[in-house]
């Protein structure tokens, strides 16, 4: 697996711990609705909910260690998750300020400030990756009969604890420099204020095609470089009291996404529909309506973005620029709202009673404007440059596009499997929320036209052996069904469109 493919795997694994954030957002959001003034001081129920949500936010580092270890393990086994937890405890305990002072024989006041921030998502991700690699390599090892009890999966947490000692030793000397570099990078963008927020949003969108936006997000949304925008925002009153959040500033790396995801992209979808060929409008409408609903309601934009990302890359760059502009405007005007999962309607409603939400309703007005901008600009650019957005493809590309495969998921999985060259051509089948993530032996066996005819919104090639097929929310189900298909099963009779 090449480096890009490996980072793709890490990015997919990061979705496991990130998926816990909606729970925190819902719990804390409802708590703030119940007690908008006291934030738990005037209502036991509100305090209960806010504290419950904070339990997730305050432990995101260990959740990253556990989630990444689990997500990157070859068979998604609990032993890998346990190993991640063990490794994280070892590393963070050995690198706590008190332990560093004792090990190095120095005064506690002389311990670098970096070790006060060792309990962070960066360390969690690092430990998670190491734990997963140890699990994938040693989970099937058989020891001598005298030690047979510790064979296989039981061996991995033990090895991880020793690996944690090694990691801690290295980080004891490297972490202050790494931390300083991360802080400098974050401060460089943070020091640019609203312009920096806009630049971050621009690159956030540009990295989505290769799935590396998660790495960029961790710098600004979590406590890798001291910004920690999402947890600080969700912390609400607690964050304000502790001095980790500033009203009108905290949330600036989130707020401007709401106008784009709730209004801008649906406006683009309408433009794509209106510019589609007459005979394809019905088909395009079904795709755009579903994708727009996902974007507006939940903030999941990939189904819509991938519908034009590769068909019209210039249009996607324009979308990235407009996203950067939106985030810049929201930050400049201090129109602030935050999210636990993504910038959709659900998170906006939940964040409205958060004490850090400032003039959040103006994001709706901004969204209305951006909806018009997206529609107007997308329609004009598509028509002027004759871009091949959905429904405007050439006839030979459209000949099979009306076919969506079998309605039965198991049969659909077989169809995808056949179009990918069968099990013999696949060395790894995985999925994240919207994408099949595959490792193939021979890329020439991939039938992209058939994949799109079956309903794929895009096909992403990463090097010679790594492939992503964009399916939308159905991706994980299809991947599971593909794995169930027997390696020796004959796919000859599987009909393709």
C-alpha cells in the first residue's frame, strides 16, 4: 500500500471516533435548550445531559486511540480497540508532567509546557495506528504451549504496552518540537483571523477527493495545535468559565459551513438539474433531491459533491473557493454556530441555545444569499463551458446510466464485485460512510462505466492499487455484502447493466 493509500485508511478509521460527536452534540444541545441561562445550574436534567455530553468531548483523545485502532484492524476486532486503550494509558501516563519530572530528574516547574498537552488527539491517533499495526501482524501468533494462554489476540495488548513505553521514550524528546511546530502552524492560520479561517475552509474542501481533509480538520477542530474549536464550542458555559472559549471567536472554523451545506450546495444541485438534458431530468432529479436532503439535514455533502467533482473539477475548485468565502464572512461578522457532526439543520438547531452561538440566525440569511450565488454561478459556468455534469454526459456515456442495478443489496453487491474483477482482483474491501475503499491487484479490470451505471457517483484512483467507489450512505452495507460473497462463488451469471 502506498503512502497516500495508507493515509486514506487512517482517514477512514478517524470516522469511528468522530461518529461519537453527534451524541455529544444532541445531549449538550438539549441541555442548553432546557436551561438556556443557567446551563445546568437551574435544572438537574439539563446538568445531567450537559455533563453526559461533556463526558464524550472531554475524552476525545482516548476515543481517537480506541477508534483508530479498531477502525484500522484487519477484522474490526475488540482486541484491537483494547490495545489502543492500553497503549494510550501507557503513553499519556509516562508523559504526564509529574512523570517526566521524575524520569528526567528535573524540577516540575522546568517540565516543557508541551507535556501538559500530551492528552490530545494527535497522540491518540498515533497510538491507535501503532496498536492496529501490532494487531494486524501478531493477532494470529501462536506461542509455546507454556504460554499458550497469551497467544493470538491476547498477545496484542501486551505488545502494545511495551510499544507504548517505546513511543513514550521517543516522544519525551520529540514531542516538545512537534508540539511547537503544530502550535506555530495553528497560530499562523489563527493569527490570520478571519482570513485564516477562510483559507482553512478552502483547503478543507480541496482535500475531500482524496479523503485527507480529516487530518486538516484535526488541527483546527480538535486539540492538536491548541485551537480545539469543536470541543470548546460544545463545552459552552464550561469553556467560557475555564477561559478556553471566547464568545464571537470560538466556532469560527465551523460557522461558515452552515450556509454552504444547508443552502449553497442544494442551490448547486438545482442548477445541475436545470442544465441536464431533458430526457435525463427525471433521473438527475432523484439523485439531486436525495443528495440535497442529506446535505441540508445532516451536513453530509459527499454524495452531492462527488456527483460533479470529477465530471467538472473546475466547478469543484469554484465550490471550494465559495466555501472559503462563506467561512471568512461568517467569522468576520461573528455569526457563529457549531456542530458535533457536520453543518446541517440538526446541528444548527441543537447549537442555537449554546451560549457561544452568536447571531446564528444570520447564517440562514447568509445561506439564502449563497444559495442564489451557487445556483447562478453554477448554471452560468456549466452552460458556458458545456461541463459534463450529471445528465449532460455524451450519449455513449449515458447509454447505461439509467440502470441502477438490482434493488436487492446482496445482488447489487455481486454486480459491483463483478464490475471490479471479482474477489480474485481485490485484496481488501472496506468502506466509510459514503465510499467503498478497495485495494486491487489489476486496475485494468475495473469497469468504471458499469460501476457508474450501477449507481456509483464517482470512482477515485489513488495510485495503481487503491480505489474508492463513491456510493453514498449505502457504501458500508454494500461492502458488508461484498465480503459475504464467497471467494469461490461463480459470478458468471450475474447480470450487469
